[in-house]
């Protein structure tokens, strides 16, 4: 599998983790009014890019700046690197302006990913909101390509409005599968929408996973993850079996500069994925 | 009646309730069906029931002039909706519309209020359960109001 393969690129990356590699934009996909995916190919055609779901890259727009963005593509398609970005400020706006054929700098992959192996033999519950579906999409690809290794798989996804729903084609495919329970909800909708309306946490009580034999992974705005943890606890899921992905502003991405430090942990190196019991206190601290 | 008693006693909302209280509820219950698109109630009408959804999906909506109906929440199989029957002036604050063919058990609010007045133990059991629902809705509404997914790019 691509994930296990040790590509030349990653060998180089390991020797000098700050090296930026040029990638070419091969495809731009508009996901919603402010969110888009880029399919990137290495300038060195033979190079493959392997990663663990949940890891991120530092994307560098020449002359503008660099931002951490999770890898959102399929770990089994190692020739194409996919990133889904929501435009919020200077660098993400510059990324949005890139066109097919343009160059972007990539260094990574960095960080610790989702506990896919820990979930073997268990039900898996994925709770995600907004752009939070991006870091979890590689998990879904991985789970589905090894479907027999897991119990029930439940995907709960919340978006602001029906127009903000990402990855529509994937979602259609996932919803038509009998071995994946997919629920979508939006915070508000007009009359044309016939799906669920309400916060994503309200779907937790509705889904049919075994709380005592499951691994839960949550990704989205921190407030959403906090309420998700509370709901999962109500269902009886242990803190050690719940995982979250944390976001902090970053500079080096490799545990050197301290930019992303919270308490004794460096989100870029020790995270971004953490078990809830290891970050519970951080979650509850107001000044964070 | 037997069927209604079974449906109510198996519903998680009434889990742990005494059989005698369930039987009192059955006296106020009836099976109802709503066709797709049918309004179950409208804002301002007298709130005379609450519903256990057996199959289907219901939209809770409000109407905004110039924008039309905005869906605030949806309710589906296994869930209950409607608590305005419990608090004066017993009027609906929103519209409810069936999004698909919906079968439900309706509990007559006036009948239930009468029984709760007569039997305060039943009243307390009902209040406890509705307090949980109201707290959960309040929490969900707060999250919705926070607009946690943000408001798009900052230009
Ligand atoms: C590990 C990790 C993975 C990430 N993965 C993704 C991803 O897959 N897709 C993606 O779109 N973003 C992701 N982000 C967030 C992304 O890095 C930031 O949105 C980006 O750094 C903003 O840079 P900017 O220069 O565009 O905005 P800035 O100019 O730095 O900020 C502009 C405005 O946006 C606000 N802002 C900054 N960051 C965020 C944020 N994260 N969310 C909301 N508002 C923000 C700022 O407060 C400010 O008001 C990730 C972050 C981390 C730490
Ligand atoms: S970004 Fe430099 S230590 Fe994490």
C-alpha cells in the first residue's frame, strides 16, 4: 500500500525536513463558494507522495507565505496530492488564485495522524463539521479500502447550509453504500432542502454504533469538537477512544519554533491528532 | 390501545415510566398520519399536542418575509417534537411540515395537562423528561446561533 511505501521524496524529506518541493497544480475543484481542492503533482514525475491520514503539509505560495493544510486525498493514490482549502486570509486567498499549471511549494507530510490501526475490529464513528471533513476524508478512503477490518462505520457531517456541503460526489457514493452509515445535517436551510437540519452533535444519539467497542474521531471547529466529546461521553464512549484534530498557527511545522505549542505539547509534531484524554484540559482552558 | 401502549412504553423518552402512568398517557394518545408537504401545525395556532415520530421526517420552520420558509430543525423516526402544549399561552412558535409521509403518535396536550394536574407524580415524570428535551434544544440552538462554521472569506 502507498502508505507503507517509502518513496524517494520522503527519504529526502526526512533528511532535511525543511526542504520545499515544487508541485504543479494539475486540477482545481470548486467545493463551495469559499472552499476548493487542488490536485497537485510533483515536478519530478516519478516521485510519489505517501502520508498517513490526518497529516498535513506546509503549502508555500512563492512570495506570499506558508500555511499548514491537511492532506485530503486518497492515501492509495500516491501520485496525486490533494489539499482542500477554505479561503480565510492572505495565504489561503493566494492559494485560491492558483491555476492549472502553476507551481506551489510543498514540505511535509508532518504530524501524527488518525489511529486507523487502533480501530481495527471496532466500530468507527467520524464526527465532522465544515472544513473538518477534509482531514477525515483520507480516513474514510482507508477504512473503505480495508472494510473487513472494521465493525460499523458511521459518518456524521454537519455544514452551515446545503450550499456549503463539501465533496458532494464522494458523499453520494458513501450514502449509497450499505456498509457505511452516513448522516448529513445543516445548520439552516430553505424549503428546497429535504435533509436534516440541526447541529451535527444531534446526530450522535441517532446513529447505531456500539459505544463500548468503538473509536471516535472528530474534526471541525473546536467548539463543535467539545460538544461532540460531551455527546459521545453521554453515549458511554471512553475518553481514550475519542480522538480530535487540533489547529494552532504554525511556522516551522517540525517542533522547532514553538509557535504551535500548547502546554507541553507541540501540535505540529505531537499532533495534530490527539486522544481526547490527553488534551481534555486544553479543551476546557478558556484562554486557548 | 394495546398497540399504542406498546409503542409508548418502548419509546426511549418514556423509558423507566410506571405502567400505570403509561396507561394514563395512552388515554390521551392517537395514531396520526401526515402526507408529504402537509402542515402539522402553524405558528400562532393553539398548541394542543406533541408527537412521537414512528416513520418519516418533519421540518420545523419559520417564515421570514422576502426569504420564505427557513428550516430550523428536522425531526425524524424515534424523535419527539412539540413542547408548546406545556407552557402558556399554549401556542406554536414555529410551523411543522411533513417532509415525507410521516406516521406519528399524537398526545393531546389538553388531556395531558388535565391528567398531570390530577396526578402530580405523572406531571413530575413528564416535566423531568421535557426539561431534558428543552435543555438539549437550547444547547443546540446556541451552537446554531454561534455560526461555528464561520461566515466565509474575510476580504
Ligand atoms: C494542522 C492544521 C491543518 C489544517 N488544515 C487545513 C485544511 O485542510 N484546510 C484549510 O482550509 N485550513 C486548514 N488549516 C487552517 C489553515 O492553516 C489556516 O486557515 C491558514 O493558516 C490561514 O492563513 P491565511 O494567511 O489565509 O489567513 P490569515 O491571514 O492568517 O488569517 C486571516 C483571518 O482568518 C482567520 N483564521 C486564521 N486561521 C483560521 C482558521 N484555521 N479557521 C478560521 N479562521 C482562521 C484569522 O483569525 C484572521 O481573521 C489547518 C491548520 C492546521 C494547524
Ligand atoms: S510550528 Fe514550530 S514548533 Fe510547531
